[in-house]
C-alpha cells in the first residue's frame, strides 16, 4: 500500500456512487452527474488504474419513467418491478457517458449468495477479472429485480466493499453528497468538521455516522462506515468523499489532503470465507456465552463448546449465522452454527463427558468463527 504522500499506486479501484448523488431532487437520473464521474473514470484509466463502478439508481430511474409525480413505493414486489424497468435505463446512461471517452461499460448484477457460495464467488471473481483484462469498465449493481427480501445487501455500500475484496482492489471510493465523515451529523448541525483519517472504526464513530440518509437512497453515512469497515478488514483502503467535488477521484487517488475521510486498512486481513461470515451473511440469532468461553474464543482461537453456552435468542438452524455475545449482551464474534437453537439450548452448560455419544460438544467450529471485538 502506498503512503499518503505518494498516492495510490496504479491498480484496481472500486468507485461507488449512490442514488442521492446521481439523481436530481425530483428523483430523475442526473446524466450530468454520471457524465462527470465517467470523465473521472476515464482519467483514472489513463493514469493506469483499472476501475470498477458500483452504481445505484435503478429504482430511481424506473420510478421516474413509470410514475414521476407519485411518491416512491416501499413494498418489495413493486420495487423489484421498478428496478427491472430502471436498470437498463441506468445502464444506457452509463454506456453513453463512458463511450464518449472511448470506454465500454459492462453490466454486472450481483446478489449476496454470490459471495456466500464458493463456486458462485469464484465465477463472479473470474467474470470481473476478465472484464477488466478486456479493458471494460464493469458497472455493478445489486440484482434488485430478483433479490430475496430475506437475503439482500440492502444498500450498495456493503456491496461495493465486498466487490473491492472480490477484485483485490487497492482502494474503495464511496462517493456521497457530503465532504466525508464529519464530527457532527450535517443533517442536524453545520458545525461539524471533516475527519480526515481513521485508523480504527469504533463505537463513537458509529454513533457519529448515525442512520439512513436520504429518502431516495437506502444508505447513509452509517452504511458507508459499515462498508469502510468491511474494506479495511479485507486489507483495502477506503475513502468517503463528495461526489460533486471537481476532480474528486483523481484527488482521492493522489491522496490529496482534505479530500474526504480516509480509512486505513488493517494489517491483519480476513480471508474470504471469514469475510463472508462476518459481513455478507445476516445473523439468525444470538448465543450468549460465559466469560471463560469468551476468553477461549478471543485469546486462544478455540471453537465454541456447549460447556460455555449460557442461553440463546432466535430460532436458528444448522449452518445459520449467529452472533456470539458475552454475559452483558455485547456481541464480540459471529459464526456459522453446527447445531439448531433447540439443541444448543438443550445442552447448554454441559461438558463433553456429560453429553450423549451422538451429540457433539462443538457448537461453532473455529474455522467458521470470526472474532469482531
């Protein structure tokens, strides 16, 4: 990783732009905003970078075509239908704007299962790698038209962070409608100042980031901070910056001071499988463990055994993801469980020599467990 003074070495860059930054106030796709970013992508390409764009806006584009004078719907079936109308309209704008700079756009629609299942993950990685080798600019979006309500990214910030890991990016650029992460919520006060560098994302930063952003978008600073956390845990530097700033992408890649909030990557990277467990799979429940079990998991890298379990919450099944919390309720790990909630409850607190021969003492294997604290 290059130092801040030297800028980002030529490599792969993932650039995400959200709905609030590429639509007008009345929800119509803003071709001017896409033209601006397409020009900056072309500049980055000329400087030797390979660029992947993650673009929101399909639902906004679809609804502006179907019922621009009506309030955007909220039910899943209608949103999926609207996305089907809007996705190709969005891609038409991207294709036209990139073609003006001699670049070819390639549409890639992804779903969370593409990151959970190894074979699908490898196929997605192979496709994106080949597109980049061919000189194409992949334009990625969630496959909203067929996404399952229970299994979806929910916002493209998290998708962009997972794509950055997928393609081995050097930097993830999250473009938004603010200068970056501020010390105060800009929706409530104008006194906040820009946080330029973040070494570790903690609870105070998460408090500052707050919740969802605009009505047109599904993200907000909270989701961008979560995406930055995914990126840094996979060894990718992340930057949150203002999409409207002239030359913002070049400035980010040059590590210019005062351009957005830069999140330093962690030295210890999570492998792909553990990244999926930590961030790509939703938790179906919680297992509360005693202090001894917490030490065994955090300090000694052990598996979670029945002896350390105090209680459970949620009706999880075998192979579901669960959060693991200490006696005070603080979540410190996440993993794929090897037993159902009913079985974990039945044998909670029992040592292996107190279990029937056909019952395993292992609740979550260490290979399926990620320590988050």
